[in-house]
C-alpha cells in the first residue's frame, strides 16, 4: 500500500515559515490499496490540497472512502474545502464512530450551516453515504478494515487496514489509559492497544507531546507523548512508526528534536523500529508478507445502541455520584446507585447492570480480587468494571491480577474521559453478552421456512437485549415472539391512541416516545412523560384489559417490537421471574412519579418551584456555569413583616402578598433564571451569567413590578422585601454556601438601614 501525508498537525492549523518542513495543516492522510481503492484518513485542513491534487491528476468520477477518527473540528474542518465533494459524479463514503449528542451526518453538517459556511451539506452535488462504526471489522474493496476504541475525550476509533500482505494502523487521538512512569502500563486498555498494533508494518500514532509536556499538565487531554508512542510500537513489534498529530506550538526544530528523542529511545531499548516524524508530502511504500485475518468477532457496521444501558455506580461519595449521573444521563443511560460492595453483590442480580463504576476505596485494598464476588453474583466472568483509583496507587499493586474487563481511571477523573470509557465498554460488551436463542430445530420448527426461522431468531435476539425479558429462557422467548412483529414509527407518528383496545404490548428497541393524555375539558394535551430504549408501552392496559388511557407519539425514529396481549399474559403466568421483573418496572415508575411529584410539585400559593426543586435545579445550573466559567448571582428576599400583614389584614391578603412577590420576581427576571419560594416568607432567585454590577438593576425592576402589581390587584399595601445578595465566579456544588452568604448580606443591609 502507498501512503502520503497531506496534514500532520493536531488541534489547529499552524502554517508559517517555522513549520514549513513538517507542515502546518491538520490531520489528513491518503492511502492507496493494491486494487486501486482510495482511502482518506481524516479530513483536516490538509484535505484541501489533497482534493485539488485529485482534480488535477485523477480521472473522474471519484470513489473515495473517508475514515474519520472522531468529529472534533481539527479532523473534519477541511471537508467544506474538499473539492471532490462538490462534483456530481463523486461517490463519497464517510465512516466514523457515533459521536456525542449528534449523529455522524449531523456533526459533519454542523460546520456547513449558513452561519459558518455559504454551502450546506445537503447542497453538495456528490453522492455521500454516512456509516457509523463500532469496534469490529469489515471490508472496503480488498482492504480489511479493523476498528478499536481509543482513549480520548470523545468516542474515537483507531483503524487497522490490511491489503496485499501489508498492514497500516492509524491511531489518533489517544493517550495512555494509566500514566505509569518508567514503562508501558499493564492496564488492560494499553494491553488491548498494543495487541491492536501487533505486527503492523506501519503505525501512524498520536505523539503530540514530549514526556515533560504530558506530565506537566496535559494528562487527561486525550493525547500521547513521544515516549508512549515509541514504547507501544516496540511492544507490538511494529516495523515503522510515524509520529503524528504535532502540537501547533511545535516548530520544525522542536519536531527534529522529538524525532531524535524517539530514535534514541529505540536505540536504548535495542529495538529495530524505524521512527520518523510525519511531514506534509512524505510518501511511503508499505510492504508486508502476511495475509491478515480479521481478529474481531463482530462486524464494525453492526451498531450497538447504548441508550438504556444500565450502569451500576458503587460509591459512598455523593459528590462523585452526582457528577457521574450528570455525565451519563446525557447518553440516556440508566444509573443504579449503591453505597458499598456488599450491597452491590447482594443486589446485582436483581439490578442486572451492563457495567459497573466502582470507587477503589470500597475494595478494601483487594484490587481486582475484590471484584470477583460481584462477577460471581452476576454469573459473568468478564463483566466490565471501571475502577476509579487514586493516582497514588502503585502500578504493580493496581495491575496485579487485572482481568481483561477491568478498567482503571485516575481520580480526580476527567468527565469526558469517563464518558468515553463507559460508551466504549458498553458498545463493546452489550452485544457480546446478549442471550441468543437456541438453535432452531425443535418440534414445529424444523418444517418452517428458512425465512420464518430467521425472522423468529432475529426477533428473539432483539427481545433478549431488553432488561425486562432477560429472565426468560430461550424457549420462553421463542414462544413469546411466535406472533410478534417489529414496526418502525417516524417522528410525529402515533404509536398508541387513547381509547384503543389494549390488545398489544410495545417494546422500544430504539428511539424515544412521548406519552400524552387528552382531557375533554382541556384545550391541550397533558404531557405525562417520555420513554426510551429498553422500556415497554401499554403494559397497564394489557394487565387490566381496559382501553388505552393515553396517546403515545414517536419523538424520533422509533423501532418497536410488538407482542400480542395473550402471548404476554401467558409468559407472565409461566415465568415468576418475568412477573417479578414487570412488578419492579411498574413499581419503579410509581416511585419515580412520586419522587418527581414531591420534588417538583410547585408551591401551592405562588406556583413557584419549592425548596427541594430549588436545590436540585441549582446543582445543574451551577454545573453549567462552572463549565462556561460565567459568574452567578443569588438573591434572597423575605417579605417585610408578613406576620403583621396576616394579623392586620387576614391570611387571604397575606397569601395575595406572597403571590404578588412571586409574580413580580418572575416578571422582573429572565426565563433562564431560577425563582423559588424557599420558605414561609422567603424567596430565592438564582441568576446565571450575571455579574455583581447587575444587582441594582434587578432589584429596581422587582420594586417597580411590586408597586405595579399591588396597584392592579387592589392590595391595601405595597409589599416590601428585605434583600440579601451573594455573587460567585465559580459557584459551589451545593447552594448552602451561597445561601449563607446571602443571609449574612441581608443582615448587614438591615443593620445599615436601621
């Protein structure tokens, strides 16, 4: 295979005289297979020159396979300037892992909105196909492509490509799974990484930092040092290593020095590895003598949904658990919380988690052996566990007896890293642990047409992925899906209509739906909630044999498995495990409904958020403010002499005063601000993205609104409030500190006015 480098820089392009030899463009590598297949690895700014070169030298039409490691901007920013994408005869196949929040097509299209670029993605004249990848293998022409997740701040995939006996691995962006000084870590993630590179003829590897830069503040940024890149290449028996993803601050002289350092490290180890720093225009002819076979068992094209995955968090640290909850909830994962390993072992079979995140402090110094009771209770020897370990843990102690499914992440952990690790493990293991139906051939099946047997096996396999139906045996699942079907609903399509007969149960395999109730005396539907992947619809109607009590509408493209009422009821009668599992599901929904009611029920007098809702919403708003590094303001107000108002005018007038204060606060603040009734006569207003200089403006607005509303409503007095203010550039996790500061400020203001 032939390789040519068009962009070697990471993070941002850095053109100029000091980067002329190694280049200033961001990542883009051209690969030509022996059968003529054209592959492009990443589409940074180097893709512009590649596209112009193709137009000048290659006949049209083009068929191009574009592989993107991940959709961070420095890997896709050249796409809007890639000329072949604008030509009508071009067929462009784009491959990448599924990113955060957005699908591949949406991520690529985002930078081509009119706000940023004059031509939208859908206006391009080429034929573009998007393929989202997981770990596994597939073929492009005669090229065997293998994929594996890397350790980065977003889901990132490495590509191993084999053709004509030669193998090339493209690995960017990546950093060590556990940064152990002095040697290659024996962390299972690093072991998998080395195995992925094993025997490659050429490895293009992230080497953005020197070892000093990495140790000096770059840990957790998602990139490797030169030392690590050399060490893993040596351990994997690689023929040639190209240092890649150069830091934008590294000029040509720095790259010369890094290349020399890498070669010296190889020499010191007595290795034969050929090392060079990637440079724009560098061309390599890669040859090999092997005939590689796919190592993975699954196809990389088979996308494994992680939404609905169940993550058990074992930690007594409430702050840590809250941070993990915030991270994982964005991916639609179900968080299960337990305070210690004893509870985890006792309840693990009941909770049926897909992965666990465990605080190492709860393992009583046992490390890996401390996880064995949990795996035994689950009956899964390779149950994946991410251990949050203090960085003071010695490498030898940490890795002694480590299993292939135990991951370690240093504390304090990087939230993006934890999220990427969890996503990678779930995508890697959810499919592997699905229970497959028994081989077809039992009585009544042997004579069935092959298509029917295949359809039943497919539906049974789908059902096995849903936690509710995991307790069923293969035979019970097959009976349940004998008359089942699967349907796909487009956004806005009605899945269940209120008043219909309850003759079917819907199991959500992918997507999301909204549950609405229509009341004859209401002008609009009432939103009851939303359900997603792995949940069921219509179970109460099926159990009670009554018509549907609500309408269910697809919010996004939703794939459902549809079971007959009689088949589901028969399965319940024959499986105590399923009955108990359903009971837990229904009980969980009732508990959640009660929890939301108690937490979020508005104050009955003012209609504002109550005290508990304030604390809950504060935590989320404060977390956003910390990430954005924007200041926040907390204003506490209590109604002046409310007791005297009640005594003199009666409680009805007192309630009117409270309502007037609440309404004035709502009208005087923004919709993004949090207004609550915090006590009997006390209100709290939390204002993100506001500075201390804005206090007087807000308070003046409140006073004006109070006077205006009191006059309109005919109150016998204009309500007055005592005020306390607290400002913070980095708001604390809990609201108590700010509330205490605001109360002290209120006391100071009272003394001053007195």
